[in-house]
């Protein structure tokens, strides 16, 4: 099981997609546990959605909402560096009447997506293809029952770089004199006024404490009271 974080002060919504009417063990047990999480307040909202075993991958599918969900899952997985294949699979079928071939999406018995404050934070189950580790819905639901948010496998989402990286790439002006800063692997320095410091995750430049004290000491020595 991967690390988890507490759900305190976070609005957590669980969307559970399940094949109907196959509400049998262990699927119904997982849904019952999710309903208990909802009633006990370890999650704020629980939404149940049903889908068929197979969905034709066509432009006029009657299950377009399910296909849209699958596309959202794949986008999240790609950004995270993990895979949702399996539990999702694709296969082809050929009509004995028309000989036409149709691509089908095979859905899992149960798939869970979690939102924290309206932001998609995980689709379960999913697999880290490098380590071949899978985070199952059983593990995720067990975490939710204890009031914790599961941490997905994989690395940092590629489409959401940290604010410090974005700031370093787009805004390198010295907060003291406005001249361009030199980036020394995360430590920024101004060649004009000798300011040095780092940048926070929110994009704010912070002067190094040691340098600030040195500057204050130099100022005191040159301007005695």
C-alpha cells in the first residue's frame, strides 16, 4: 500500500463505476464499504455509475458518458506515468451477418475515481508499468475507511509542473534591483546587487538567511549608530 494523506479539511468525492447488475461479492462488499464511508463522513459525496461489460468504440455510442470517463482516466494515467490497461481492455468483434469489424472497450467490474476539492487525484485500479505494482480498489477503499486519501502510484503529473519550476523558467528578476537573476540549480543570484536566494512553490523569491544577516552586519559596520 502506498502512502496516504488525511482527508481533514478536504472535500472528497468518490465516483464509483460498476458493471450492473453484477453487484456480487466482492463488488457489493466494496460498494457497501464506500456507502459506510459516505455515511460516516470519511468521504463527502459518493456517486454510483453503471456501465455495460463492453462498449462499442463508435461516434454514436449510447454510452458516450462512459467513453468520456474512460478518456478522462487515460489522460490522468498518462500525466501520472501509470496505466489503466488493465483493468480496461480493448478487443474486436466481427458481425456474422455483415462481416463488419467493431472495436470494443471492455470495462472492469468496478472502477473508482477520487476528487479532492473538485480536482481529480486518482483513478483506481491502476498500474505502474515500470515496477509492475498495482494499486487496487480494495486498498483504496480501505484507506478511505480510515479517513485517509490514497497516494497514486507513479511520479509527479507531467502536465502540472511545480510553481517553482514554472517561476524559474518564466520570471527571473531580482526582487531587490529588478535585474536578471542567475539560476544555479535552484539557488538564484543577482550579479548586480549580490542578492541570493531561493524560490518557493508559490513562486515567491526568498533571500537566504545567512546572506541577509551578512548584509545587515555589513550595513551596521559601515553605518555605526
